[in-house]
């Protein structure tokens, strides 16, 4: 939305209008717009799914204009949208293991702040039916 804007761009989602300025303020406006949009979706009492891509987290203290330094943690792309993650009670990370299986990380570790309300293991094969069976077998409904 921000690409090739002159000074101010108006976006409309439903009846809500958002004004996005060019430059650094556009990042803040985009965060606010997405936060408000997600909150409005939550108010509809529907399931809301968002897909974020991960990337290495930039070390904001050690990085300079000429040199980018990364931590050994993962964050979302773009990194400034990581502030939206606490809005969701389920945060899973998909990855491919050594045997080329699609896996889900469902609980936090040092590298990524995954979380789940399901009573399942920290890492499981990416199969929602097996995940729900495991959740039920562990005494949860």
C-alpha cells in the first residue's frame, strides 16, 4: 500500500478510512491500521487466521547503517509487525525437519515465541487431525 505514494494515501476497508503518510510514519500507520482491522474482525466472533513469514531477527542495538547484525532468534517479516503477534493465542511456526516432514512448533523456545492452548507436544507433524486427537487423548476437550 505504501509503494509509490505521493504525500498521503487513503485506503478504505469497509466503511473505515485509513490515511497513510509517506515515509517512516507509513510504518506506524500500517501497524495501527492492521491492529484496528484485526480487532474489528475479532469483534465479529469469527476465527481469524493470519500468516506471517519468519526471518532472522535484526539486532537493533548492534546493527549500524552500514552493517546489519542478526540475533539467533526468529521474528516475523516485516519485523515491525511482530507487535501484532500478542493478539493471537495460537502462534505456530511451520518448518521442514531433517526427514523432509512438515512440522509445527507449537510452544515457545529461545528462538521463537510460539504458543498454543492445545494440550499437545512442543513439536508435532503438521496434521491437524492428529493434533486434535492428541489434544483429546491428553484429557482435554
